[in-house]
């Protein structure tokens, strides 16, 4: 068994290559191999969001604080609060982020390999239309 105190979990900036706004990653459970279970805390500042992407084996998002916006490329939007879970099936193109007024933290739970980024930012217009 391995018990990590919250203060011992390594948090650091996600960078801007695949995100808009200020986003931090927390290494809750880094994958033991590239395809293994990966649990990442992701903290978005107000208005921050990921770029469009997909996950080869799907993704569970579990909201810890704030309000999450999750949109798929068919246009559906999930507005999810603390304790809510959102599932993106394998290969479904989507983005996720915080609402405009408050920070949001979710857990990202994946396996099956790294995120596939599509090289497309979520524009301000796309972001505004998702609310
Ligand atoms: Mn995702």
C-alpha cells in the first residue's frame, strides 16, 4: 500500500502547448507504463480549458471543486459540479475546462495510452457558446 499525503502530491504547471489559460497538473497516480492506469488531478483557473483531444481508451472526469464544462464535437455540453462524473468514450473528440467565474479541479482517469491532441485550440467563441 502506498499512502500519499495531499501535500506530497507533486503539482506543477501544465503549460500552454495544449491548454488555454492557467492549468496545473497533480500527479495523483502516474502510469507505471504508457498504457497503464493514470490518475491526474487537473486544476483550471477561471476560463481555462484544454485543447480539442481524444483518449484512445476513453476517460473518466470526476469533478472535485468548481463547475466543469465538457463539450464533445457533436456539440453536447456537460455542466458538471463537485461529485459529478463525466465519461468520454474511446476516441470521442472533446475538451474540458472551468467556467468563466471560478476555478475547477477534476480528476482525470485514463488508461490505454496518452492523450491524442488534435492541434486545435478551443476558441473564445467556442468557449462562450458552450455555456
Ligand atoms: Mn479529455
